[in-house]
């Protein structure tokens, strides 16, 4: 895939992710469409869904997680996509490391809390974000005299 097409796909993923992150964080207050309930029901080993996020501390953790996800999504949209489009190897490598860091920490903690199915969800999320980065065609840089 060309760097330009890759960056375009990354921008779409980034914008969708920022909206999703805002809805995720908002789920700490209100879950209008039930998406957070569905996600938590599938990702957790409990059966309470969003109702399991009953304490102020749990709601704060959900709000923070949404904010961090939004920040990572903004990094992807505003730093990674333009960097990939320009053929910047440092940005490409940094994007890969950032998402692998998220994956290892999130998946390890999920396993540690007995919520192993979240690792399956994380694998799908990791594939969505890294597939464009890993499939981009490296183009030789143009030298001007």
C-alpha cells in the first residue's frame, strides 16, 4: 500500500477511534447506546456489564481509560499518519512500539485479573492499528540538488 493510501486509512481509523474513546469515557457517566455495556460484557469475566462499574473509583478508571485511548488515537491520527505519509522510519517504528507497549500492558493486566477474553479483543485491535503501518510500501526518498 502506498504511504498516501496508508495515511488516509490511518486517518479514518484515528477519527473513528477518537469518537469511540469519547464514548468510552462518557460510559463512566452514561451509556446511551449500550456499546460500553456490550464491550464490558464480552471483555470481562463478570456478568454485570456496565453495571459492574458501580463505584466512583471504577467510573474514574473508565473515564481515564477513555482519555488515554483518545490520546493514543490522536497520536495515531496527528503524528503517525503524517509521518508514515512522509516515509519517516522513526515515526513508523515509534508507532509500532507504542501499540505493542499498550498491547503487552493491557493484555497482561487482563490476564492477571482473570479477563483473558480481552486479550482476544486486544489482538483484533492491534491488527486494526498496525496492519496499515506494517503493510505500507517503503518508497525511496527523493533527493534534490
